[in-house]
C-alpha cells in the first residue's frame, strides 16, 4: 500500500469569544492510494475541521500546527497560490448540502463550464462537452436537460451527482466526502455511495468519507478512524473494528447498533461530550470511561500499533497502567 496523504500530530485551536477552543489535539492518520478511509465520531469531534485543515480552508480565528504530507510536501506550509493547484484539483471535496456549493442563480451549464474552462484552459464548447461526459459518468440521465436546469429544479440526489461530477473533473487523487448522503433519502443515499465506489474503481482515487453512520462505514470503507473530542482514538480495517473494537469509546459507539459480529458484550456510552474550551486532561475520554485508571487523568495515551491493521490510543493497551 502506498501512502497518499499523512496527517501527523495535527493540532487546531480556535480563538473564540469565550476563550481558546482546543479542537484537534494531535490527530494522526494516513490515507493510502486506492482506499476508502472512513472518519467517524459524534457531532463536534472534529471530523469536518480535519478535512478543512487538509484543504487549508480554515477561518481566520484558527491556529493550526503539525504536518499534512501530500506528494512529499507539507500542505500546511504551502502558500495560497500553491494550494490552489491542489485544492479542487488533486484533492476534491463534496459536502453534505450541494445547494451550498451551487449558485442558485445560474444554470448548471454555466456553473460547470465556467469551472472546467477556467481550470483546464479550454474553450467554452470543449468545456460543455466535458461537462456532458462527466454528467454521464455520474449516471445522470439526459445530461442536456440537467445542463439547462437551475439547481432548485433538480432533486437532492441529482444535485449531489452534479457536485461529484464537478469534483471529478480534475481527476483528483483524493476525494473528501463530508457526510455526502446525510441530507438524502435512504434509497438515494445508497445509490450515491455506490456511485462513489464505482467511480473510485474507474478513476483510481482514494476517498476520505466522513460520516456519523457506522452502517455506511461497514458497507463502504476499507479502513476507519474513530475520533473523540479532537483525538484519533482508534484506526483499523473495517472488519477488524467491528469484530474487535478495542477503545472503550469505540465499544460504546458500536453498542448502539446490534451486530452479531461483536464477540464481547459492549458497554453503552454514558455522559456527554466535553467542552473543547476546557477539555479533560490526559485522556479526553476519561470522565466517561468505565475502565479509567489513575494514569488516564494525567497522561494522554498515544496512538500505538496493536497490530499492522489496528491502532489504538488507550492506556489499557499501552502498558502505562501503574503510572
Ligand atoms: N470557526 C470556528 N470557531 C470556533 N469553533 C469552531 C469553528 N469551527 C468549528 N468549531 C468547533 O470545532 C469543533 C469540531 O467541529 P467539526 O465541525 O469539525 O465537527 P464534526 O465532527 O464535523 O461534527 P458534525 O458531525 O456535527 O459535522 C466543534 O466543537 C465546533 O464547535
Ligand atoms: S486511556 Fe484510560 S480513560 Fe482513556 S479510554 Fe483508555 S482506559 Fe479509558
Ligand atoms: Mg462535520
């Protein structure tokens, strides 16, 4: 497996009216070529800001440090000019709500051909031809009608297909999909996820799929990272995570969905997500953890390799129990 993108010790703070919010607390993850990596965790744990860090689309109140290595370069050190050659081209993104990315005032034709023309430096006619090809590639029937439509004349699923078509127009090596199907009906959700998988095989890109839905992870992803309050607490092959969840937080998450594959009985989660303005010291999960030990209150557990396909950040597995 060849590394495509590697996030190393990513810290992200936001200056807010109420003080500093310590949002990402040393996130590590590697995405390999040709894989679908799922990122899961409860609302507010930092999934979207992780992807925004990759694209360097963070607001001005953000303070970021660490490394995001892509094609041998640390993206965090690149200028905006250099980022423009990567963002939308080598790393593309689709969001939960395609309406927020499409301009309601312009027909799809204008929006697609403008983007394609600009980036590929080709004529309007050629750009329209390419737009039509891309709409066909995302299985939209009657591309001519779609091109003549305004965004509100299309269904949510169709709009998401248009966004995927646009995201593909530069042959990206990584597609970041942030809750791409959350706003859609269940049947359409499946179609869109299947489409992303089909296109991945055809165009050979990797996918960073952000979702809170473990069912989607099970069906779609090769590997998965579990985030809790700005930390990556467990990374594993999908089958392995479902069969042998190691981190108490992962066990709690999985306990909410009945699945005969779990070998051990899982404890449901108790308590609430902590405030990131004053996060718990040591392991951020310790106030909610039934296995808490004294060390957990003081020392942050590092993400360690349990096996080649399984990483976990928890003192239960790190040999620090007596500290
Ligand atoms: N511009 C900002 N200023 C201050 N805090 C922010 C800002 N953007 C995000 N945050 C905070 O960062 C944390 C992580 O947010 P993020 O949007 O990444 O969560 P998420 O895991 O994507 O959640 P969801 O599942 O709801 O999409 C949250 O606590 C959020 O309030
Ligand atoms: S490090 Fe300690 S508190 Fe954190 S999950 Fe592991 S056992 Fe629980
Ligand atoms: Mg989000």
